[in-house]
C-alpha cells in the first residue's frame, strides 16, 4: 500500500512540474480602442530562469509613446534587462532605456530617438520582438505594456 501511495505522490509531483514548465514562455496580445493601442507581453520564466525571445505575432502600426514593465508575484532577478525591437532590430525606446529593470516596482520609460536627446513617439509598422535577459528566478513573472498612438 505504501508503494502505491508513494508512486501516486511521485506521479502527482511529476504532473505538477510538467504543468508549471508548460506555462513558461512569452505570449502577446494587442488591444486597440479608437486611436490608442496596447501591446501586452505576458512573460513567465523557464525552470532555468530564462525567457525565449518572442515576436508579437501581429504587426503593430502607430507611434510607440511609452513602455511599462510590471514584475509579477514571483519577482525576477533585480536589474533584469528588456529589449523591444522592430523587424529591423531597432530599439523601440531608443538608447536602451529598458536596461536594469527593478525586481519589485513597476517602471515606465518614455520613448526617445536614438541619435537625439529628444523624446516623443517613435513610428512603428512591424512585429515587435521582446527579449528578456539577466534573470535567474525560476517562474519569474513580468508583464510588459507597450502604448501605441495610432
């Protein structure tokens, strides 16, 4: 009887671990209302803390005006980095403003032109690729919101 109970417990733990690892990844949604759009990436780290770079799977059209990062209940490693680029590899915020994100606090960055100190919307007509690095927390959760003016 003990062996049956032990085997059932091992099976339960195995299924539980498989369900956790199946949730790891980055998904994206795009919601538009009138002349405003919101591209949201929902991110969960794999068992080694890594995130797979992911395309938005839809073309986003408009001006990127700001980006907000929200660490989840399972917080990522402090000073994790985010890259958001278009299909040409151009940083959507300019000047790598999404480096060294906080482990517990939501943060916002305005958009800046890479070769100028000017802030303002940056035109995009492309899919967006999100890449997260510098995290080592298994199952870390991050939500990234990209605000678009169309």
